């Protein structure tokens, strides 16, 4: 695929043109976690995620012909050189795929619908949204691409920008990483699971309980790097591959018990790996643990099949079927919100992937 996309790259003279493109891309929440990578953004183990609906990034890119490459980045109306440098580095590292950028001046404007850097995958939504904009600019030069290969290409380039972003370009659920359990899976891009899951999972809810909206003390990039020296890494990768196989079966059959067991185990393993890294770090807060205990008690008492998962942060994702939404949301408002920062929580659900925005 890489050689194909290299050969498709527009290498001619950019016409004297200008415009504005925009895309909204969702965050995603991994069920089987990707933690640890090798080479150029290659995962040490496959992962599976829900694509979200409300937690998203909107990105607009203004472009115009220029004598040389120019770039400015604004986040929620303010210039942010630090994050802009990350996007610029991605462009420079991969300009063989997008050589036309050397003839453009780009102004990027981005905003999130959720707290930045707080354990919700902001890099996944922001980098995939930027890639979708970049590909649209390319299509103005080469002609539009069509078919499922467009999202595969978007996933490939999103992965180069941020590993988990590979999964954010597909609706409902996505699998990233090569596994014997799914034909066509790859370490270089994600694949959609939307047609291979039981209907119960296509309308699943994810209520995100905001324990803290503060910036994480350790970046995900640093956490991935620490897996290289983690003594439990080989066992972790083996366990993740086994969980992938079992979760794929459960997703297809609608087996909620297996779904719950794997999802919660994966969340706790992720944070256990952080705790036994060198140096170690703890991203859970006291109310993270309080919420986990409350959720498990509620499930045992009511038999409602809700469960939790965690990203690389303190916030708790509460997952449950559509038919249980009224009961669970009442429980959140009357009990769980007390453990949240200023009683904040986000009512999210499984979503349909990227959306093109009006210019």
C-alpha cells in the first residue's frame, strides 16, 4: 500500500489557488488497549475500539499557493506553537506522500468538544481530522478518491501522525493491528468492524465521567516508550492477542458477559503497566477507584450489563446497551456525578465516523 500511495502523490506544479476545507473526526475508546509500539508507529499488539459520536475535533485548513511552505496552528482561537510543531513534524516526516505542501501556506484552526489532554483521545480525533483535511486538499489537485480505500488511506496516514488516530476514521468499531483472528487486519492501518458486530454494540452508550479535566502528568507517547523496558511487556502482548481473539467472537455473538470481562480487565492492565514502568506513574485519581467500585456494586445488585473502561487518564468511560440508557443515566445523575469534577460527565455513544464540514 505504501508504494501505491507514493505513486499516487501529486508532484506537479500547484495551481494558483486557495480555499478552506474542514472535517470533524471523533475520538475513540479502546476496549483492547494499544500500549507499546515499535518502528514507525507500529503497534506491539492489536487493539479494538468504539468510535465515539460527541467527543470529536473540528479542524479547518485554509490553504493558498506560496513560494515555500508556511504553517500556523490555532487551537480554540489561540495560536499553539507546541501542538502546531507536532503537526508540522508529521508533514515534514511524510512529505514524500504530500509533496504539494511545499508549495502551500497552511493555516490550521482546531477545537475539541471535550477537555484537551485529559485521557480522552484528543490526538486521535485531532490528527485524523487534520489528515482528512489534507487528503481533501490533495483531491482538489488530483481529483476525488472514492470507495473504501479512501478511509484505508486516511487510516494509514492518521496512524503515522498518532497511533490511535488510525481507528478514528471508521464508523462504529475498528480493529488496528495484524491478528490471525481477522482477515485483512494490518499493523499499518485499521479496518472497520461495523459489519461484523452484533446489533447491540452498534447503539452502545459511553458516558464519560470527568474525574479531572487537567492535562495528564505523563503523555501517552512517553508511556508507550516506557513499555520497552517493562518486564511484563511480553506477557502483556500475548494476553492482548488472546483478548482480541475472544473479544472478536463476543462482539459477533453479542456475548455481553465476555465483553464486560475483557473490557474491564484491559482497562486495569493498562494502568497496572503504567504503575510498574520505570519510572512508574499513576494516572488514576481517588475518585477513579471510587467510581469503579460503585459501578461494580450497581451491576451486581441490578444485573444491568454496564461496565467501565479507562484510557490513559483518570476519567471513567461507562459502557452500556441502548436499552439500559434511562436507568443508567438516572444512576449517573443521582450517584456517580458526585464523584466527578463539578459533577461533569459527557453523554456519548457509538458514532458514525468522520463528517465533512462546510467551507
